[in-house]
């Protein structure tokens, strides 16, 4: 999701307001993920699951 958002920002197709919203949303997502990892005793690398032929998630 983050990669897609960055590609859209880099393409220059977004307004400044949309870029700001994407940045804020990604920061909020990271904060929430940190809370969940802490709650369940996980490290970021624990979430990098193997998707088989597609490779690792992260």
C-alpha cells in the first residue's frame, strides 16, 4: 500500500492536499501497526510473511 501511494505521489497526478492526506494516513497506519505489534509481542520482521512465488510481503 505504501509503495502504491508513493508511486502516485511521484507521478505528480495528485493535488497537494491529496499528497498531505496520503502522508498523514501512512503515519497513522504506522502508529497503529506499532500499537498492534506491541500488544501481540511482534517485531516488524514477524509480519514479513512469505507469499510463495510472489516472494516476501515486505
